[in-house]
C-alpha cells in the first residue's frame, strides 16, 4: 500500500480552490435565481440614460432610488400604460444632479435661505394666475402711506392651514389690508396699497419685482411719506406674542436694509425712522415691538428715506393675532405720519 502524504501547503491550496469554486457556484446560482424571478414577474424597466441604455429589474432600481432619495415615493409598474418609468428616469436625473450630496462626499450642505429658495416652475398644463397689478385707491386726498407685500404667499399656518400659498395673496396680504383700512378709516390717513404678486413664479425675483411696484407707486403718488413692506417671520420655535388690552397680539420686528450688498448710501435715514417708529410703539404699546434689526439686504428702502419692512408675527402666529397687531401699528403710524406732516407741510399738502 502506498501512502501519499499531503503537506500543509498542499492542504491550504486545495482548501483555497474549494472556497473559490464554492463562491463561483453561489454567484452563478444567485444570478440564475434572479433571472428566473425576473422572467416570472415580467417586470423590466427601460432606463434611458444618454449613451448608456440598459435593462434593469424594477425592484433593484427602486431600492437604489429609495436609498438615495428617501422622500421620493415611487410606484411599481402595474401595466404597460403606467408612468413609473418616467418617474424613475426623472429620479435618476435628480440623483445625478450636482445638488445632491451623497454620504462621504467632500462637499458641505446647508439649508437654503428663504431668498435663495426657488419655487418650482408651473407644469405646462397649469395656468399661472395673473398677477393683480392693481392698486387700491387712497381713501381721500393724496396718499401719505404706501403699503405692499414682496412675499405675497406668506401666511399664518394655525389659521390658514399652511405657511405659504404660492401664486396667491396669503395672510400677510390680509394683514396689509387691515393696516391700510385702519389707517384710512379710523385715523384719516390716506393710503395706497398694491396687491400685485411679486414672489411667483420665480421667488428669487421677488424684490426685483416689488421694486418696480414701489417705484410706480411713488411716481404716481409723490405725496407718499412712508412706504411699508408687510411680511411675517418664520422658523421661530414659538409664536412671538404679547398680551395687550387682554388680547394676544403678534409682536412686530422692524427690518432695515443696509449697504452691505448693494448701493444704499442713505440707509441710516431709514434706520433713524425705524427707531422713531419703534420708540412710538414702546410708548403706546410696551412689548409690541421686538426692536429694529439691520440686515444686509436693501429691501427697496433706497427708494424712500422712510421705507420699512415690518415682520408682523411669524408663521406660527394666528391670523387674528396678526390682524390685531396691524390695528395697533396703524395708530402708531398715524401718530408718526401726523408728526411728519407738521414737520414737512409743503410735502404733505
């Protein structure tokens, strides 16, 4: 009998080959199983990528897309007429976009500011609502206050159900209307107000659009002493509220633009006027005003030395709280305007 002695090196070589053969069999078995399941389910997707046409099983692609876009809901193709392939192809284009930052990439991510955010363009079958580029006539005489909204869509979520109504005049427009009506009817201050929509369909052009509106308002009404752009704040953990006369009232933040980004050499005049209004608010209604904040934007305030941006409450205030605030602000402004008229009798005549 011959006895063949296997060395340790030979044993390792045989074991290594057996492992490789086993792995190859597993791969072949997996591919065969996948192909069989694909044929059984008859679910295939034609993925149209320029210069790289391929046929991929829908479940595999859905897994990839869901991993990359967790908020994108994809429907499995249930019939030849189903539109899932188009949705998946669009999703692949989103994944390929340089705006998508994957884990491990060297780029940094940040939230877009409100002025950088761009609203989606309307679909072809949608009709863009016409911007009502009309101005409400002043109550009587030459208007002394001009009121408009740069971000018309802003609203008050607890009362209106959502924070914005793209393409429409939201709650801030209603607050501007209450302010204008109270000034004219209760205090006899003539007001001109624009309801033109400035933030749709291109949100990034909001201030460029409202600048044209304010220029037209001032050209047609040279008697205007004060211009007000009515907004509401957003992103606050709690609604800014103060109790005045046993009622909850939205607090007001006054925004003044500077010359940090664009030419605005006389912005200090706007700041001085803002401080004057804030002081009068503190005198009449302590706690109503949250102060004056200087920011880098210009906010059309280069067009008039008494132009202000008022943030009346936040998106988590109720519309009623903001309207109450507008009525109180009207009294403050009426007093300040009367002071300006006495100081500038020729201009207010």
